């Protein structure tokens, strides 16, 4: 099973700097895993695990920006903090467009790095909690029968029971029965709560560049 403990994943091909950063962060109480290449990080299954990624840009093999682009393309939401000693505007723009939490130039002040890592870990926890709620709502929505979904759509459109009955060609009592089951299956008590859960069940919209 995947490791459930949030970690700070450090990826930097400078072994001395990587080791020093790992020791520093562990001394501050963060669980850390360090990798000397993007390929090693991918092979270890890091992208799908909770935590955040502190990523150097210039590395042998796959560089940091290419790794970040790959994670974004494959839908991984792991917050990324990019650090580099060779920053420039196009590089920063690319990182931000791919969803980087921060783009920091070396040497990074210790307190700033700690602050941004704490922020990234909080963001990851919030994202994962939202994803869990979305999956649960989607599962409840998926448990509805086709007829129950039709009734639910009519309810969300503001239809009264008599109007829904006419629209679907069924009796009012049948509408009432379906409506009751929809509320039970969706775990709600009223239309406002139903609207919230239905919206929650929808996949997030892709961010605009």
C-alpha cells in the first residue's frame, strides 16, 4: 500500500546539497526522501504519494522543469517548489503555468523555504481532502438509477413534483418515491444540499493559462 505519511521529496543531482537539505529539513521535523535524479523519483512512485516536492531545475537526465511538466500532464497534484541557481523569466513562467507553488532562486533563506514547504504540505492535504469528498459524492451519484437521475435533474432545474411527473410521463407518487430515494442515496435533506453534493461530485475544471 502507498505510504500515507506526507513527506518532503527532494530531487537534486548535487549529492552534497541534497544531503544537506535532507538533514536540515529532518532537523526541523519533516519526514524527507531524497533522490539524485528525476528518474529515481519516478521509479519510487513519489508523484502519487502525499507531501510536496522540492525540485532542482538543472539535473543530469530529465531536468526539473521537464519532470514538473510530466507530472502536470499526467494529472499529479503534488505541490512543487522549484529551486534553481539559474533562474530566468521564461523558466519561471513555464513553472507557474504548470502549477508550481513557488519558484525560488538559490540560495534560499532557511525560514522562507520552511514557510513555503509548510504551505505546500497544507495545500496538498486540502487537495487530497477535496478529492476524497469529490470521489465520495461521485460514488453516491453513480449509485442512482437512470430514472432517479432524471428525477434529480428535474429537481435541480426547479421542477415541482407535478411538473416532473408530466415531463417524465409518470405519476406524482412515483416522482415522490424517486425523489425520496435520491435524497437518501445522495445523503442530503433538501435541494440546497443536493445541489452542493452534485457540484462536489463533478471533476475539477482545468486551470486556464
